[in-house]
C-alpha cells in the first residue's frame, strides 16, 4: 500500500512539474503531497500494529480457552464421580430403611464407599489453578475449587459418620440405626454444588472478539 502511494505521488509530482508554470505553486502542492503521504504512512503503520496486537490477543485467548477446557473436562469427570458416590450412598441408606434384619454386607458396602469417597476427597484437595490463565480467570477457578472442596468434605463426613453408626459394634436395632442415619444426613449432608456463575463468567472473559460465548 505504501509503495503504491509513493509511486502515485512521484508520478503526480513529475506531471505537476511539467505542466505548472509557477514553481511556488509546485512547491506548495509538493508540500501538501508530502504531508498527505506522511499521514497515510503513519495511519498504515498504526493499522498494521493494531492488527498484530489483535492477532496476538486472539491467539492468547484461544490458548486460555484450551487450558480452561482441558481443566474443566477433567473437573467434570470428578464431579460425576462425586454424584455416583452420593447416589450409591442413598441407595445403601434406602436399603437399610427397608431391611428386616441387619446385614453385614450392607456395612461392607458402606466401608467400600467410604474408602472411595476418601480417595476422591484427597484428589479434589490436590486441585490447582492451571497456569498461564489471566488473574481474573484464575480467581474464578479458585472459587470453583474452594466450593468443590467444601462439598466433598461434607459428603465424605456424612458417609463416614453413617458407616460408623452402622458398624456391628455400634448396632443396636434397625430403628435406632435409621434414626441415627436420618440425624446424620440432616446435619452433615452438603448443600448443592453451584459453580455455574463462575463457569459462565470465565467463558465470558475468554470470548474471542466477534465470536459468541461457547455453551
């Protein structure tokens, strides 16, 4: 673009020099052309710089999108594991409610579930904010991690307390056991795990200009 402007300006100056009778007019016109050329050059350079910055920013956003997507996909697998544990817990509790006799196999199920829950708790407490994310995204992910840790702590505490109450050495009768389980679940069960606000905010931050938010 600059080369084209330069060639046109040179051609115009040659033509003006040949056809203008007054050199003062020629000098004035040349001055105007020089000013126009310089202004065009400055504008073109600024546009080029802006394009380079924009491409860099877009590439950075795309890299952060991938970092978050990879982290969130792994996170969701652990949340699914927590959900399965919780569903199994309530299935065991329901079987205790309808049991006619105490079955040691049910207690063994609780023992296995507790071990699995403790493993998942340790895994979730090892979660870290992924590197190379913006400060704002990192803070939001840290909020998700804190909420998830609180949730898994309450879930594991509930499962462990019920397992202890159902242990053979603590068992008296099914009615007393079910009453104890009810008290434990009311007192210790976690509130819902709500992270949609943080996830939506991260996705808003990581929108590439001109593109919509991925859902």
